[in-house]
């Protein structure tokens, strides 16, 4: 894949939608989250025509802070999973990324600067000023291997009518690890999108 990747959220859409593009503007995938589901069921398509589904994300629990989200390819094989660290995520968003069929953490996703979340939350409640916090506070999240080496970073970009995020690759990854991390960041952004 040609990095940096761009994630664009449609803010005015009823159901959350994400367009993922590479550095040349080529579509990598299109993500559509189903509305009114107690248990997350997210479909990933090759493009926004939705003619070919390439993956799915499904939660193992009904609306829960510590749910684990499993990624499946088009034929139902598990690709990997990501899980929120429950109470530890109150101050700083933290998620664990797992390989298929594994309960050992392979990567940790964490918010780099928790103060951006706090300032966005405080100022977001002020009329008029709250509409502009998307230009002032830009959370970023880092993917770190179990040995402490950072391998990917996602950073929010300034935008008014849509959410924009950029993914940078910082280290060597296998194709399976790369796919698992991209889907993990997709899930993280869907869960954390109300902030920043």
C-alpha cells in the first residue's frame, strides 16, 4: 500500500461511513456501519458501490466497554481482532490488537496525548466554540509492538464537514499485520469518533 493512507468520515450521513484511500487517491476500501445494532456489525467493501464485500467486523458482546471486535475476510476466515482496555481507556484510549485465534497482545493502540481529549470535551460544550474544536484539537493514536517499537500512527487532520485522519507507517509489517492494524484503527476511530 502507498502510505500515508487517508480515512474520511462522512459526518452528515445517518450511518457512519468511512472512505479509505492511498497516497495517490486510489480507493482501498469503503466502510459502512449498520445502524441500530446492539452488537456491532460493520461491513467493509472494495468501494462505495458496495458491489464486493471484502471483510466484516463483528463484536463478541452487546454494547460493552471491553468488547472485542473480530475481523473476518470475505469467506469468513478470521483476520485478527482488537479489544478496548475498559477502565484504562477513560484517561487515555487504549486497545489491544490480536492475531487470529490468539489471546496474546501483538500490538497496543494508544492515544498519544490524552489532554487533546480533555480540552476537546471541555470546549466542545461551549456554544459556537464547540463547532470549531475539530480545527483546534487533533488526537493521534500510535500502534506499538509488544517490544515497544512504534509501527503505525493515525492522526486527525483539520476538517469542518468531515472527519479526516491520516495513517503513517513507521516500521516493517507483514501483510497480515498491516491488514489487522488498519482494521483495528478503523474500529478505534468508529468508537472514538465523537472526540476531536
